C-alpha cells in the first residue's frame, strides 16, 4: 500500500497518512465553496502522486491556475495545442454544430462523408448534380468504410452541404431547392462557427505552425517521461460552449483508450478542477432541444475497471449529476454552506452522519472532511499546503490613500 501524508487531524494535530489506492481507487471528489481550498488540495494530491507513485496524471485546468507548476507538460488549448477536427466523428460534428433534426443531420453527415471520400481520392469532386445515382451510390458505399478517420478540408463544408441538397430524377441527381431551403439554418450555423476565432483556434483551423494535436500529446504522454500533462483552457473564451465540447471530446478519447486496455497495467488519473464547468452540460440547439455531453459521466461510471480514475473538484455538488456523484468513492469536503449542497453529499456518502455535516460551514480554508467507502470514520483534516501552490489567492481591496 502507498501512503501519502495529506495533513494533520484538526483534533490533536496528529499527522495523517492516507492510502492513495483508497483515495483514488473508486474516484475522488473534492468539494466546497469558493476559497475553501479545493485547488490547493488538488495540487497537494497531484504532488503526492508525483512523489509516491509511477502513475501519470492528466489535469484539465479550466482557469490556468496551475500554469506555473514545474515538472509538468503544459498544453494550452487554442495556443500551442488544438483538438484536431480529423478526430471528430460524424456525431461529434452534429453536436459541434448543434444539429439535431434528422433531415439536416443526414445532409451534414453526407457532406462530411463526401469530403472524406474526396480527400482520399475516391471521388473527383463533391459536385453531385448531373451524376448517375446508381454509380455514385455504389462508389460511396464501397469506399466509405476506409475513410472513417480521413482528414478533410473543413472550410469546404458549407459548399458541400449545398452540393448535398439534391434529389433523383431519371436516374441522375438534380438540384433540390426545397432541401436547400431547410438547410439554411445549418449553413448559417456552420458559417458562424467556422468563422469564429475561438472555434478556429480550438480545432486547429487557424493554428500556429508549431501547434500540436491534443490527441497526439495524450497518446505520446503515456509512453513519455513526463508525469503530469496539464490541458489548460485559459486562452479559450466561452464562445459557443467550445470548452465544454472540447473537454467532452478529450474525455471520450481517454475513455476509448481505457476501453482498449491502455491503462490496465498502469492506472492513470484524470484530474478536473472546476468540474462544474464541464459536468451536467446540455448545450442547446436551435429547436429547443439540447445535446447532453456525457464523456466525464461515462468515465465515472465505467472507467475504474480500465485503470482510469477520476478526481474532480467542484463548488456545487448539486450541479454534479447524481449518476456521477454516486460513483465517487472518496469525498474531500471543504467548507460548504448551502443546504442543498450538503444534502447532495449526505445522500451520496453513507458514512457521513449529521453531526459531522454540521462542521462544514465553520471550517477554515484548507480544512476538510475526508470520507468514503474505504474510510470507516470520517476524518477532519487540516491539509498541508502543497510545495507548488496554484495561483488562486484572493486579491485584496486597496485602501484609499486619504482614508486613515
Ligand atoms: N491547505 C491549505 N492551507 C492553508 N491555506 C490554504 C489551504 N488551502 C487553501 N488555502 C488558502 O485559501 C485560498 C483559496 O484556496 P483555493 O484556491 O484552493 O480555493 P478553491 O476552493 O479552489 O476556490 P475556488 O472555488 O474559487 O477555485 C488560498 O489562496 C490559500 O490562501
Ligand atoms: Mg479552485
């Protein structure tokens, strides 16, 4: 068993060492109101994993608080890294462009498929009007399976959607103004997204020449010397919920690697600070429907057995879907004031009794209640500050000079 000194018990000031397997083995949640000490606790946990184990950590840093940590490989989305659009599946594109209706999502998928076939050389161009329906359909169905991950020129997507607005007449394709009419919304959205600087930098459409793909970084990280890979979102604005979408794509990629057995021999830890930004997210589409991003939720539910452990911090436990909260084996709870938040934790962690819960509003920064399935007794701890602290101090108000 690997034990890590996390801090001292508040009663008696006794040093407390905690088993890292117990802490992370069934996922871990660090909870509490702003300024309670969550980010420092996350940094402490990262530090102890680095000191005591050979395991690797992927850290999703929403705000850039951890950008000064040393011994860490930093990738900053939208600056030196991007999520490659070639890795997006057709359904990923549907959620990126919020395309829900069956008619237009079919046109979108057909346009993407055609562009993939053109890029691989199976079709000369994306223009279908005038072509023989039977011949074209057979070329597409024969060659599409080998083009599933083919990169293509995303900037041609609008033109290709127009090319797909066709119908059959006497065995040939002719233009279909009706389809073009109901694709107008889709075309406007694709245009809006692909001309947005944030989306372009996040998906590598306007990247610096030395920018790297996040997928490549994650894949090579597993075999590299580095122990922590920080994926920072500090340069990405909140436009079009692109951060949520990208984190979801990353989570799905890591889960896919987990399912392939990549982490079985050597478990990996996925740390997500400010997880309320990424959890329980519904991004709304035009027609009042919404897409539910569930990558992180799926990791919480099924990834333990693949050697992929989640450690997330959030201010609002009530924002975490119950499905995720109930999968958490360990809770490190800092100061919590809101009654609903306390209830959310109470229902998820059976060992917590009412008297312990009453401590939560009175705790100082850095004090936390540690509880979970492997901890029969909840422990009230004062967490030792990490050697390298996140940049999260509270700026002080400045005194007026004339004031005494
Ligand atoms: N273990 C600790 N020991 C001493 N002081 C601490 C400790 N943890 C946190 N603090 C103090 O509390 C401040 C806020 O901590 P931290 O940034 O970790 O809070 P947080 O819960 O992450 O807040 P937010 O939700 O706003 O991100 C720190 O700048 C530090 O001064
Ligand atoms: Mg924080």
